[in-house]
C-alpha cells in the first residue's frame, strides 16, 4: 500500500504540472499502482479500461529497460546495498517506526539530490539515430518530450481537468489512510538539530552520524 501511495502522488503531481496525462499507463504490478490506475482511468474514462491502463512488463520497450539498468548501475545499487548493511549490523529495523522516519529524514535529501542529477544526465543525453527503428527519433529526451514538433512528431499528451485530479486525490486519500507521522517526526528532529547544533548531512557518512545522534536524543526524551 505504501508503494501505491507514492506512485499515486507522483502520478498526480505529473498531471498537475503538465495539465495532462499519457494515453496509456503501464505498470508491472497492479497492487503497487492501484490508485495510479484509478487516476488514469478517471482522467481517460471515455476509453475502455484495458486501453487506458495496462498491467504487465513492457519487454518490447528497450529504451525504458535501458533506463532502469542505467539507474541501478549509476545510483540505486549503492543505496540498496548501503541500507541492507545498516539492517545487517543492527542499526536499522524495518518494524521500528522511529527508525523508518529517522532514516527518511536523514537520507531523503541526499537521495533526491542524486536522483535529480541522474535525471538531468538522462534527459539531456543525446540519442543516436537508429536505422532499425524509424519510430525512435534521435535527439535529447528533454527536447523530444516538450517539443516533438521539431522532429516532425506529434504530442500525445491528453488534457485533463483539475476537477478529475482533485476528485481522484480525495478518494485515494480517504482509502489509503495517509497520516502525518513523518511531518511530526520532521518537526521534532528539526527542533533537536537546532538545540544541539546539528547540521544537515552532505554525504552518507554525515547522514549516518545524524541518524544515530537523532535516535539517541529521541530515546533520551522517551
């Protein structure tokens, strides 16, 4: 359910930013994207359900598969192994809500910064012409997405109304039981950092030290 909420928020934010949505949304697992599927089918309700949303792997889309492979090599493999090591040495427990919230507070800014960097590298890299695939135009992804007309292509974004987005958000917020526990932890952690003179982390080592320090201060309070 947690993954489904995150995907839904990203999907909803994308529609708000672009005032539109893609013609078809595909995801590997329905359970992880049930609310995103609801949003897609709501905004594309004039189509058959199986046309607006599909569930299953897109093995024929070599470009997106290449993107996931590159993302793992450049970024996520390091963090996956890093957090596994924290668990194995006993510094992190998935069942401890304080550990979960503290980990998010300490590491999320670093993760976001690095992911934004990877996205920029990908969006502005140059795609070479492919003689074997005439439907794959060359150029930079950022330009191909926002200005497809420059390459003789057509924009496939479909307009959506704000009412549809807000209705889907209202329905999903009620069903997912979203809480503000992280916001409360963030406020507490910020107070502790200010009182104790702790600085925001700039790298994984500093994030780990902040994580350990914050848990120690919170345990003393409790």
